[in-house]
């Protein structure tokens, strides 16, 4: 019996498998054969580097010499072309088959067993069972815990899937080549253009080769019917302005193909003996460019939770619930960001593609963010502070990540907080609340905090302090 069986060998599965193998567990990764469709391309913005360093794979990423990128070029809403250089370094443009192969190789080198075939979910009253077919042979895979990292296929996840309202999206994809280059201000940039009934996206993997996709709602867009996918693809290109001009200079190197890009979440992200990690549990809008980062971060936390369940069975229920709460919060946050961009485009285009998606925006979290922003503005206007802890605030144990396990530690509970909180923007909130009343100047409080706790950047500290004020955990007299 394996300690952990992982369904899927993509970024989530390879990441979770590698970590669990490094932590001393017996792991098998059950991965599907390569797709018959061409591999997709992805943009990995510089913010992924922090995760790569944390996972100790940045060196391998650098050695792979993926095509570097310095930002985005965007045509969106009422704005003309704007260049958006990354403020924090250089990212990578990757062909997903190459990137996935790298991560899966690292998992194998760490000791995870990799098997290629087809996984099947066998419902069981006690949780989930997995069978795996290689060639004509199909056999059960016994494991103490199962991580479904099978992406949109959702070997287990599809039984718990909840489709996001008004988000049906198809990506029409193709690969373009121009040996003379594309005459762009920066050939490394991801290109994004909003148009009447969808948006276009292009990622380069060399100065001459670009992936180009059109995101449309097949129920709301007049695709060319009866003439094939290629005609539908070219028809979408013709609706754009910038893309139509740029790619008139290139050649479509492959026959276009389609991929489902609709959003979904899950009724729950765990069961008695399984977790849904990465896209098996939820899928965010490709507009964010954070799909790979989200999947790998989800896999890291799933590995921590699985390690906790395997080594400390008494913490199983708490750890599983922690994972479920975290996945819901992440999905909600990305949903809000994407909907804000859709609302901007809806101001120019009256098409249902934009107006329906813009309705996803107004969440409680959006309201909370506005209140924090207002509190931060007020804080910056003050010449001095006199902070005290509100009488309604109390402490409560809550689960948190500590190293490779889920543990219980003190967190703040208050009427203004949606849930008990121990950290916000990497700031230790209980410690900050305890220290706040001893200082009348924000710079002094910031210096004192950084001497007593793990240092944080000033913007993070101010955001945490503003959040405590907005939630009335701290009261300024």
C-alpha cells in the first residue's frame, strides 16, 4: 500500500508528489498519456518565482532556459494599447508539455513512482478507491490518502463539481509562426485584447512562435457553423483590431483546436480519504495568468495536509477542513479579480459575454477590501495614533501551516472578522494587537514589530494594521 496516490502528473500532481516523497512517504503518481492536441502555452509571471524558490525548484527552472518575458501588452476596455512591464523582475513563457515534463522529472528524482495510464474512480462508502489501467490491465491502487490532481478531467473532482453561473467559455487555440518577427514593442510580452464578444490572448515561446487563443461563449457568440473549427477561429481573429493586424504577418502553423475554459468550483474539496487539488477542485479564468501558480500552491498545501493526516491522524478532520476553507477563499479571490476586468470591458461592449461575467464581482470580500483601503487612507493622514484592543476581541485556536504540518495556534476572533485570523499579509496579528498600544507613531510600531517578529515590508505591515482598524479589532482613540 502506498502512503499517497496522486492522480495527474501536471503541475499540481508533480508538485504534491515530489514534496510527499521528499518528506519520506511512499508515493505513486498516476499520469495520463500525452494529449492528441498540441500542448498549450502558459505565462508564468515573476510572482511565481517566490513559489519556485520556496519549493526549491528555481534552479531547475532557470536551467530549462524557458523564453523570458518582461510583461504584457494590452488592449482592454476603453483604453488604447498599453504596455504593462512587470515591476518585480522577469517571468517565463513556457510550453506546458515542456514545463510539466520538467516538474514530473523532479518528482521522480525525489522518489515518487510515476505510472502512465488511465485512472478510474470507484465510489466507496468509506471514501474513494482508485483503479489504474495500463494497456489492457486494470488494477486497484491501494493508498492511505488520495490526491486528485487530474485537472479539468476531475477523476474524483467531477463528482463534486459546481459550474460557475454565466461563465461558459471555449478557448479556440492555434499556433502562429513568423520568421521575421512580429514587429511588437516587446516581443516577449503576452498580448491581451478585448473585442466585441470575447477576448484574445497570445503567448510567445520564441521570438518567432506564438500561441494565439480566443475566449468566447459558444452560446452567445455567432461562430461560423457548418464550416469547421478553422473557419470559426479565423472569424474570431477578424473581429479583433490589434490581433488581426499583428497576425496578418504570420502563418497559422497548426489546425486550430478547442478547449473548455469554463469556470467551476466544488461542493467540497475533500472526502474521508481524498483531497481535490489544483484544477481538479476549481478552475479560474485564464485572464489571471495565475493558473499554474494557483495549482502549485494548492498542491503544496494539499501535501502539507496529507502529511499531517498520515503522521497525526487525530488532526485529520481539522486539516481537511483547513484545506477546504483555503481553496474556497482562493477561488473567490481570483473570481473577484477577473470579474473586475470583465466589468471594465462591459463599459465599452454591450455583448452578453461581458455583462454577464461582470456580475460576478460584488462579493463581501470586495466590500471588505474597500473598507481596508479607506482605513489605510485615514491612517496615513494621522500625525499620531492611540490604539487599543477592542473589548469584543478574544483569542481562539485555529489551524495553520507550520512547516510540513497543520497545527493549532492562537488567532483573533472579533465581530468584524469573517473568520478567526492569525496572519494577514505575513503579519502576525495577535502579536501586532498586543504591541499596538505601546506606540503613538506608526514608524515606531513598525520598527518594534520587525525587531520582535519575522520582519515584513512596510506595505504589508500597513495593510495588516489598516485591516485591524477596518474590522474594529483595534480602536484608535
